[in-house]
């Protein structure tokens, strides 16, 4: 969009939150939020009031000593979809109102119900359950995490399928925790099946909470993690009951495997290079709407500058207010991906290959080993199918 001619602009509905020396500006329906300095917000407000570029330049020249490239800033606002020509107002409004091609489903709940679920008594009850489970773990070693719970010599496929079904229910509870916590403030969420690198995950989009004050965003971001901790505590207490009543070894292992899966999931949330819950907490704390996006833009811009334009692309996003934090996160982002690739190709895939090799060896053995061989082969096929699906989703997005 050229700003050479004097023309009015249409500014889409935007939320504005003061954060530090700048402002977090965005549209929850679009899912885009950016940090702007005070002058940037002033230009945006003047555009919304019907001022054209020449009028804004004149006003800023009389009010601010610092020179601002108004044309470049309006072009930036246009590129991210915040402003449009006045002649496009009706088309843009219809597009914002119309159902989009977004395949994600919208989650909406009565704020009163959401507030009741996360009321002080409910949270206190949950805390008591967690403390009780922690006490039982201390006094009874059998209730501690069994790091071998995923491994079994028999019924591998049955264990895997059982864990997949139960893990799906647990993940649904995790994401519901996020979305219900957002619904307490009347914020709608979107949810779908997505991927983190090549791992298939359920994901909820809580971008709308960026329209809330900074302090009110933390609970929705951490609610899923709190649900995981509560589920792990309840399963630990269930395991205690099962052990007392002499439940079958398979049942005990399923519960232990679920506890182990939840524990791994809780630790996984600290892998901030793949947009986990803790990643969003850090983004909020340091005042970055989306560090992952900023890291990608930073890397493309760095590649463009260091290769004299042969690779990458020049950045058109607003300059980061905390460049040191962005550079540190970018380093973590790169190292995390390199380590993930190392684990995939040097640990996970070789392990699956060893399983297959042992299964084919068992096929040549006595008849009683054939079932174990088939069980192992089906286990590996299901696991690799999930990996392949996640890898396809990852590469398609790239």
C-alpha cells in the first residue's frame, strides 16, 4: 500500500494493553499481536480518527522532536493487516465477520461456570489432593514414578493402545483447563490437533487472552499444567488403592505408565523452543507476544544480512524491545531443534529398528514366540505411523 497520496484509512478493531514502555496491540480474531512504542500507538489512533499520512506527519512534527517515518510505519501496519484503505472498509469488515477457513473449533463456556470450576474452594480442594498424594509418595516407595513402566515383554500393543486412549482423555482435560481458565474472563479459544515438531499434540489457541491485562494471563497459561499435576496426584492415590486390593499386574502397569506419561508431559512443558505452556509464560513475562515468530523473523533477517540478500528475507516486523532476550531465545530455539533431531535419529529410530530386528528374529524361533513377534511388530508400526503423521504435518507447515 503506497502512502504517497493523501487518503483516509480504516483501522480494524484492536485491543491495546500498556506493557512497560510500549503497548501490546492486536486483534484476537486474527490472532496477531505486536508491540508498538508510544508514537506507533499515536499514529494508529490518528489513523483511526480519520487522519491521512500528511496530516499525521504535520501533527507529529509539531508535537514530537523525534522524526518518525510515517509512510514506512503505515506500510507495516498494512502488511500485518491492521489498516486498510477506506475504500476497502466494507470488504474487510465482511471478511472479519465471515467464518474463516480456519479448521479449528471454537470453545466457548459460560464465564460463571468457568469461575465456579476454578473457584477458591475448588482450587483448595485440588491442592489438598496433591499434598495428600505427595505425602503418600514419601511414605510408600511403591507409589513413586516407575521409569520402566513403558516397557513390557508381553502385551506391548495392548499397553500402547490403552495408553493412547487414556492419554487422549488426559490431554483433552489439559486443554480444557486452559480454555476454561480463559473463559473465566469471557475469552473464546480455538482448539484442534496440531504438532510440535513431529510430535502430534492437541492444542488450544489462547491468543485472545492477550487482550487482557498482563497479570490476568498467567492463570489461563498455567491451568493445563495444574490439571496435569492434579491428574497425576489422583492416579497416584488410585495406584495406592489398586496395590492394596491386589489388582492385576497389567492394570498396575497401565496406571504407572500414565503417571510416567504425565510426569514426562509436565517436564516437556519446559521445552520452551516448541511453544509449550512455560514458553507462553515467558513471552508474557518478558513482554513478547510471540518469541517463536520473532526468532524466525530474526533468523531470516540475519541470514539476509550475512549473505548479502542471497538467503532469508529482510525483516518488516516491529523492532523487538528486548533484543538480548530475543537473541538468547533464538539460540535456545536452534539448540533445541538440533537436540531433537539428534534424539530422533540417534536414539528413537535406532530403538525402533532394534525392536523390529528382535521381532523378525523371534519369527524364526519356536511357535510360542510368534505371538510376541507379531505383538512387537504391531507396536512398532503404530509408533512409526504416529511419528510419520507428525513428521508430515511438520514438513507441510514448513
